[in-house]
C-alpha cells in the first residue's frame, strides 16, 4: 500500500510522475476506451512533453499499433480516471502509427510534422 508521502511524490494538483501516466487509459469524448499510454516522450532540451505513445488494438500486446499523440491533444478527465482525445476509432486507424517491430526515427522532423499536422496542432519544437 502506497504511503501518503509516496503519493505526493508521484502526483500533485498540477504535476504527475511519468510512471503514473504510463498505463493510463485513453478515451474518446463518448467514453469509449481507445487504448492506454505506454510511454511518454520528453524533449531533452526544452523539458516539454512531446508525445504520449498510446498502444491501440491487438490482444495481449500482439498486433498492437503505437500512436504518438501530441501531448496537447490530451485532456485529463478525473471522472474517467484517464485521458480524453477528440478521436474516434476510425480516425485513429488512419493516424500516424508504427508497429512494435518498426523502428521510428524520432529525430525526423518531417515525420513529427506529419503527426502534428494530422492532429492539427503545432509541433512541440516551435
């Protein structure tokens, strides 16, 4: 059982530890579960959270696709106990993604721009 001190070191009113974000469910506005956050990508220079990588589909980790969601498209919903993104499953199927066995070049700004353009938000590096 977590102590009060441990909880305070992992989450406050405005801050949350990355390991608490990982595993958090992601929903659409209708309340349908789309996936869960498997990783958080942080820009080393600015300290900004760039992406929350969401695992989508598959069964027991097999056949999953990984969707880098720009952090600014996520809203935390305390009632849901998870993040909400304004997408439905059909839109998500067309979103930039990669499979577990694919290598992603996170440094490729054209790839990053494609992700941000899809979600219609400015890139984190501007």
